[in-house]
């Protein structure tokens, strides 16, 4: 595993952890501030991008490119 993959997985884990922590905060909190709603909107977007990369066609394309470079 190279350094780029380590950073990629760490960033993906950070986005997923942030998404779930903010989601749980909203579930157990009675107040819904506009700032919190803006943050969760950004995290949903980032989370869907991370999931789309790791489980979508982008990951297969990146693996194919890496295989072709070897």
C-alpha cells in the first residue's frame, strides 16, 4: 500500500466518521441550527462522493489504470 492510498483511505474514513457523527448529533439534539444543516449537507455530498469512488466505476477505472502502468 503506497502513501497515496493511505491518505485516500484516511480521508474516506474521516468523511464517513464526520457524516455519522453529525447525523447522530442531529438525531439526539433538539435544535437544528442553520449552520449544522449546512454542514450536514456538505458532509452528505462528500460522503456520497467517497462511497461512489470506493464502490463505483471510478475505483475500477483507477485499478485498471494502475495495472496498465505496471
